[in-house]
C-alpha cells in the first residue's frame, strides 16, 4: 500500500491545502474498485475527454452530474434477464457503479455521448477574461504637460467660475 506524504510540501507552501487534500482523497478513493475502466485524454490545451467502458448500459441507465469542481457518473443496474432462460454463466458485468472526477476551476462539461459501449464526456476549460493574464505596458516618467502645475490648476478654476 502506498501512501502519499505531502508534509514537506505543506511546510513550504501557502494556499495549496485544497490541492494536497484532493490528491490524498483521490489516492484513498481509487485504491478499491476500478469498475468501469476509463481513459482520460487531453485533446488540446483547454479540452479533455473522459471515456468510460460501460458495455450493457443504456443512456437512461447512466446519470452524469457536474457540480462545483466535481463530476459524478453513476450507472444503475437493471434487471432484465432473458425471460425464461436459465443463465449458465454470467460473465458480462452489469453492476451499478459510481465514478467521481475532481475538476479544476473553470472546467465544464461540454458534451456526453454513449456509443458502442463507450461513454465519452468532453470537458472544456474556459478561463474568464478577468482571470486571464494581461500585458501591462510600462510607461516612462510622466511628462510635465500631463501634470498640471499649481498655476494652471488655478487658471482652470478661474475660467470655470467666469463661465
């Protein structure tokens, strides 16, 4: 059993508590059941795809919930065994499942589709304009004409009073 120890990093960083807690929780949660199998692919810089192998499930058997940095996928087991048939061997898994994926900030689910036994979920990261980095121009020292002198400031107030 491997345990992640982030103590050295916790001592030398500030504000990353949520990240370390999330990593520790994921390691704990993923140590058990690994059904259904899945892939995570990075399509480009801001889009991702999660693919789950959910053979035997219909779209109405699967529920996808996205909320506050958490994507939850649940599959409900259905009981529609062949009518009147005696099963001699059951090798196709048709059990219920729940998979959770922690999402980064500003990642949203764009699309979900089920085809050929694969559930494909497309994710997109959309950073708001206010959060994107901005280039700040460095100005030289302000020119004297930009800053009114005390004489110019009093002249402007006298002209405004005269009008």
